[in-house]
């Protein structure tokens, strides 16, 4: 008989206030772009960026042989690339995942202040005892977690493979302990019918999308499709034509027959969506309306901390290196490598190998 621990009350995570920064003068942008390109070569470094960071950084990653991707592909790309330094433009868990997989490489980030509310909402000090109280469950954690939390997990997943992994575990008769995103956990539970015990954190960006205002926007644009990231609340997902990870949403934006697309995810993704479907019109799903005050307004305040200036600076100085304590890294590697292996097995099945 095991003792049961209640899930701690959800932490109230306030996104940092980002003050509006004056756009860089064109000459300064050009200078920084040229300097970064030069330094990437000189330092044997490659830029790995998430779709939510500033489009200047996304363009630089594309132009210099780096990658702009979802969190799974960022991990996979960094692991496979031969560069000795990975520069990760995103939030801290992405840099840590890169270090967990690549201890021999130097991992730098433009800022070490870029957090994630899901990571902050699942502290290892609370999560580990909770897992210990449920030893009969497989612990599956979203990649948006600290290295310490990954070290306690059986599996790490990202949104692009989460449904498939839970289906796989359910078929093996496993019960799941899922953390940290409750909306994503609920969504997977509804689809798979798996026995899932859910942690209760949320993403400060996706949690703000509002179903009522979205219904009103759909009424104004009956010819528009709605696409949503599964970190959004259930009532928003119910209104969506396509639900998926950031990469899957870009694919959907391209493949859907509709010319207008309402997007319930961070608006940083519009850079890639417009590239994939230049003739289409993209609208941000509403985050305000009916008593709501949007704090993040469909843009992650932590992703926004990545900029040309701090990217150039870390390449110059080698500052902001990510370190993960070795015994934690080794434990976290087990569950993180399982994620990559599982993703590779799905890709193999999809290719029909
Ligand atoms: P993806 O894995 O879909 O890129 O999501 C990461 C994330 O932080 C979404 O908010
Ligand atoms: Fe975390 Fe949400 Fe920002 Fe993604 S958008 S990094 S889940 S806070």
C-alpha cells in the first residue's frame, strides 16, 4: 500500500514584464548580423532557434546552416550536428536538454533569464516526493522541465509525439503520471483514454487564449480555420480544426484549404507560417475579452529575451554557458534519449522502413 500525496496547489507564475525595446537601427542590425555570422564560423558554433524567438534570430539560424524548429527537432538537430558549440535561442529547458544530450559540447544561450512557466510550475522539490508516492505509475514529463525533473522521469516527451507515446504506454498496460502541463495532459487523456494522473501547471501564453472571444472571431470570419497548440485550454481546443505541436501547426497552415487561419499559439510562429504559405492571412487567436486582461498577449515574455545584441555578446565572450550537474545529467539522459529513440521509431514507421 503506498501513501497518496496530493498535488501541491498550482504555483502562481507571473510572466516578467518586458519593457518595449526600441527597434534597432538598420545599420546596427546589419552590423550585428554580420558579426554573428562571422563569430559562428570562428567559434565552430551553430545556432539552434525556436519558432517563438524574434524573426531576426530565426532568419540568422536559417542563413547560417542552423535550425529553426520545435523543441523535439531542436534537441535532435543539436545532437546530430558536428559543431563544438551549440547556441540555443529559446528558453532554459531547451539549453539544458541540449547539454543533457551533448556533454562534450559547449552550450551557450543569449540569456540565462529565459524561463518557462511550466518548468517553474513543477519544482523538483515537490515533484519528486509526488512521484515517490505513486511508484506504480510511469513518470512522463514534458520537455519543458528542469534537468532535475527529467532525472526523476521514465520518459521525456514533446507535444509532437506525446499522444503517440501515451498510446504506446497504454497498450503496454501502464498507468501514467504526467507533468507539468495540465491542458496538454487533459487533451492526451481525452484522446487516448489512458489512466493519467496530472500535475497542474500551465503555460502563461497558451492559458490566456479565450474560447468565447474565439467563437466571436470565428463568427466574423466563417471562412477561417482555427489551429491550436495543445497547451491551450480545452474549450479553445474544442473550437480548433487542427491541434498540434509548433511544427505540426506550420504544416497545417500550409496544407489546410482555408486562406485565413486563426492561430492559438505564440505569434513568433508567424514568421515561419508566412514563409510556408505566403498567400494566406494569419490572425492571432484572442487572449482578451470578457473580463480578461492579457499579460503575455500571445507572445512568450521569456522567448522575447533572446535578441541580436545578447546573441552577439555570448558569442564574443563565451558567457551564459549551460551546465548540468553530472549525476543529474546522466539520470536525465536516460529519459531524454528514450524520447529521441521513440521519435526515431515513429519516423521509421511513417516512412514504412
Ligand atoms: P513545441 O515542442 O511544440 O515547439 O512547444 C514548445 C513550447 O514551449 C510551446 O509553448
Ligand atoms: Fe513555456 Fe509557454 Fe513560453 Fe512555451 S510559450 S516556453 S510553454 S511559457
